[in-house]
C-alpha cells in the first residue's frame, strides 16, 4: 500500500488536495490510508501510517486519523463482495472531466469492456450524502462488478475506481486516466 500511494503521487494520479484508498483484508476488516495522505505526506507513507479498521470505522491498528471519505470506502467493501479495493484519486487529466461534470469516455481497448467512467450524482465532498451517491451509482451497475474494475467521476471532486484487488484498481485508474488524456487531445 505504501508503494501504491507513492505511485499515485509520482504518476500524477492524485494531487495534494486529496486521494485515499483501501483494501479488504479479512471478514469485516480493511486497510485504509490515513487522512492528509496527500496534503500532509505527499503520499510518502510508512507501514505504521496504514490503518486497520473494521466496518464500524474503529481503528484497530495504525497511527493517524481516518480519511473523511471512510464511509464511502467501508460501504463499497461491505456492500459489494466483488470489490476488494477502492481508490479515490484526483488524476491530472481526469480532474478536467470531474470539474466540468462530464463522463470520461472509453476511447481505448483497455476500457472497452467496462465503458465510460460515468457520473455520480453531485453531493458535497466528504459528506454522508456523497458516500450514499457513490453507493447508488455502484448498485445500479452491480452486474458490471462481476466483470472486473469499474470507475466513476465524482462531480467537481475526483474519481473513484474499484476492482477485485489493489493492483487491478491501480491499473484501471491508469487506464481511465489514459482515456481522459486521449479524449482531451484528439488528433
């Protein structure tokens, strides 16, 4: 997870305004990055920074505080067994689509099976309403989760990508970011 955090920063897949991710590690438990992962640490995490929590958001191990997006992460892992990892990020090209509230079209073969990264209904950042909007989006697309990763645009906020495991979520985030770049730079 520490290496993934560093890669998110170094590859401009998130910025200093935010980003966080989690992965399921056991029945009712997940590992999640701490608050201020980007702003405070520029994604240079140590193992002690990663938090082990339960579905009640109780910290079982680790140092630091919970991300304000914890409810979204818990909901996705709790309610969707096909999801094993969630990345919320602010990628450089994908943020253009988030800012202008547009879906990211599928323009490469790598994203063809999952289609466009659609739009999640607007809700203010870091609120229970945003977590609920994300869960509604994923519920409407539950059958797609069995096929693999899924991405969505959080209006005016960023992206959320889910997959069976963290490596697949990271890889699909890069695929969607490539689609965003290609869509912004037509020939």
